[in-house]
């Protein structure tokens, strides 16, 4: 664009903005009302636009599955919840609209006719109800084995029941003298100026005040029942409330709560958002609010030394008949429930193809985030013989792909919401094994996982015993220390000394404590905002907060490279002649370059730095991992140690020495084009089948790799 044209367009833009500003002054009263009604307007827009935002934008990978329901009873709850949110929004809107002239000395507006209120509430609920119905038809048919029309019918009945109940409650409480006197008595404690808007010119309750008080009480009862009835429990095949219902419930609560606060505060020009954040921040400080993961004393567990894991690997390979041992090392990447499902499908699929000898050759599994969850379910089903029985393989995949989003949503809607709005003291603690644990969405998802486990009470100590007996390989759940950014290795084994600057493990930091296996997986899978960053529940010397392992290395490669280097340097494992490094990636690499037109400049100015930080993470980690694998492969191809310079020089000279350890890197990536993998903790039936089909496709396209592995692990 030419300079003169840019100048002209700039002048035109500013003249247009100035003219618009002048024109808006003619609508000053309208703008005032928009300000007073901002809370119900924002919630109303959220109800209308949430389906579009969740399905048709870049957030679809995280939010689309919210609208895919598995059963008719879930559809009933979502439709009813949407109607409830619509009713709450229009009730608050109507009361503020009618009473603003009393409270804020603005021109009077008539309230919305009651019939029109119910119609608007239905309109506000329709986008969520329609989108959920559209996206859930196939899922309900496959999962619930029934006609989705029943969910629609009973959902409409539930919505109608809410509207009819609200209507008759208004009629009853509008003329209820006892309620009116109680409310008038409460309001009388306020200064006279503050009472305006709650009391009209005739000293009676203003329009809608009694009704909204009763509606708020009704909402509180529904909210409380939801806590008691829908609280996650470690029960398999339990009824699961859809996360979308919790979202509508949160919107219902917040429009009444924040809308009421804004109506109260606007008369004194106190910014509601600022006050709300100040109260929330103060409550976090006063009540020392934080998120915790449960650790407990285990004095009878003798923590292994940092050398023991090498002996464990050596013993684990003793069952191989050949003197030259083959070690299998597995790295499982992060990526939510997609990674959990793909990890279990690959590991169980490899056992089906190669037999149990392959599984018994696995020395350790270095997993991250969703891959850690899949690893947990995989090892949970190992039998005494050292591998999962054939009849357990399908159950492993089923458990790893079960919905956990509802448990997370419950934690967000109850303990975490109460903390955030300034009521942390009303959140009850979960009592388990005489230990009180702070409830949050992290503990909720742990409880949900326990319902799918064969051994729900497994701990690092109990898995340490199984490792000693050669039953399971060593699990390493990679997490990140928030305070200093180091890798945090949660494992039954000890790998590092405290002065190690690269990583630190759980046993080194907390030598007197034990944790549940579900807690270990959760720490590794602390996906941003889905599960909270948390610290130990007991006061220790090292009260680090733990974040997702993907912050440091989303592929688990870094940990395996370090351990392999230490292992192959050890004289105790000089029989290892082959290492199979299996890298399980839950998402396809974007290897094909595409034309990039570039995002708008203003977008890059606002979030460009953040996008660069997020996008460079995976590419940089991939590049670094590939280099480290090559360096490790080259180092041990000739069999030289760190102090054997002659062999090193020989290898560098001719690159032909083949007397050492053969390290074979086998990446197993989820194929491109199968589905758009979700980033949430919920998979549809179609997405589960896509994972299974992707494995079958990988086996066909990589048949030579399978044949090579079969030669290494003959039946």
C-alpha cells in the first residue's frame, strides 16, 4: 500500500471513530443500561455462542467433545441445565432492567412480560441443546443403544418443568407476607441510599426481589444436591454427569451471584470485577489456599538406592536364553486421553504381535502426561507372570479411554469454584486412610481413574515390590518442578542424587513418603487448567509445586537417554548388546509444509510471542531428542566408554566399528489424517475406533519393522 493511501486511510479511520463516538452520545441512556446489564448480557452471549466457539474455532480440539454425549440421560441433563441457565440469565436481566431507575436515577424501563421471559430463556438454551443433540446422535446410538429422541423428549419435559415451577413459585412468593417481611428486615440494616432498588417508593419490596431470592435459594439447593449426588466415586460403570451440564450450572450460579453483586456495587461506582478479584485474592492469602497432592508416611518402605535400578534391569533380562541381551525401552508422549489410548493400544498391540517375551524385555517406560495415564492402566493389569494376560488387553485399552472429563468438571464446579469466589472454608476435605486431602479437580480425576483400575489402591511402594519380583518394568512418570523447571521423576526407583542439576526424583526429595500410583500419573498429567498445579499435602523441606511433564520434554526421551547412558556405562550390564528404543507419539508430526498466509498483524502483536513459545516447544524438543538419540547410538555402536579414548578415535576416524551396543530407534506415531485428535479427557466411540484402526494401519505400513522385531523375540 502506498504511503499516501495509508495516510488517507488513517485519517478516514480516525474521522469515522470520532463520528461514531459523537453519535453514541445520543444513546447515552442505552449505553448506561448496557453497562448495568453487562453480566446477564455476557452470560446470554456465552449461552448463544458457546457451541460455535467450541465446535467451529481453533478451540475445537479441547471443547468439541463437551457436546458429544453418550446417553439419553446425559442429554436430558444438558437440556435441563441449558434451560436453567437461560432462566437465571433472563431473571437477572429483567430485575436489573426494571429497578435501575430506582437505584441509579436513570429513565425508567418496563420489565419484560413473563411469557416473553420464558420464551427468551428457551431461545438462550436452544443453541446448546441443538448442538448437543446433533453431535450426540451417533454416540447415543452406539453407546446407549437407544433412540436419541427419548433424550430430547425428556429433556424438553425437564425444561418445561423448570419453567412451570418457576412460574408458580413467582405467583406464590409474590404475595407471601412472611418472606416479604424477612427480606425487608434484612434490607433495613442497609443505609437508606443503598436500599433504593430493593425497596420501591411505597416502601415495599421492589419488583422481582422476592422472586430472585427464592430462585437463588432453588439454585443453591440444586447446586448442593449436585455436590452430594454427582461426587466422583471409584466405581466402574457409574453414572457420569456430562461436563456440559456443570458448565451450564456454573453459568447459572455466576449470573445470579455476580449480577447481584454488580447491581449492589454499581450505585457506589465500585468495579465489580476488581472487587471480586480482590476478595478472591484475599481469601487465598488469609485461608492459605493452595492445591495439594496426597503424600503419606511409609516408614516400612525401604527406599531403593540410586544403583538398585541398574541391578533390577540386569535381573529382568536374565530370563532371556541368549547371552547377548536385548533391552526394550519405551517412551510414551503426552497429549491427554488421546495419548493414554494410543499408548495402551501400541503396547498391547506389540504384545499381541511379538508375544510375552517382548513385554518381559521392557526395562522401563518413561512417560509424560496422557502417556503416563496409559502407562498406569497398562501396568495395573500385569499378572504374576510378568505381562498382562491376553484377556486383559482389551480391558486395558477400555480403561485408558474412559471419560474423565466429568470428574474434572465436577471439581471445577464445586471445590475449585468455591475457592475462587472466596469460600474455601466451606470445601470439605476427603477422608481416606485416616488422611484428609484437599478436594479439587485433580483429586476428582484421580478418584475417577481408580474406578477403572484393577488395583485402585496401588502405591509406589507396592509397585516397588512388583519391580523387585520382576513382575512389572520400571515406570517413570515425568513431571516438572514449577519453581526451578527441573524434570521431576515420579517412580518407585531412585535415579538421582539431590545435587543433580538436570533432574530429581520423588524418592530423593521425599524419602519418608509414599504416594498413590494415580497421584503419580496425575502429577505427570497436570495439563494446564484441567488439573491444577499442586504441592505436597504434608509440610516438608521441599514444598515444590508440580506441573505437567510436557513443559520440559513432552516425549519422555530425555529421561531415557540419561538412564541408557548410565546403564550402558555400567559394568553390571555389559551383556546388553541390543537396545530397542520405542517412541510412542500420540499425534502425527506436521511434516508437510503448507502455504502460510500469515495471521493479522494485531493478532501477532497481542499473542504472537505466546504462539511462538507454544509452537517452538514441540519442534525444539523433537529436534533435540533426535540429536541426542543419534549421539547415543553413535557412542555405543563402537562400544566405547566415556574414558576409552582409543575406541572413540577409531570410531570417529572410520565410522565402521560395530562391536558395541546396537541401539534401534522405532518411532510409532499416530498416523496423519485418521481423526483430529482431541486434547480433552473425553473420547467419542468414533475416536476410540480411529485409534484401533490407526494401529492396524501402522502394522501394515511398518510390516518390516514388525518382522525385524519378531526375529529378536521368537516365540
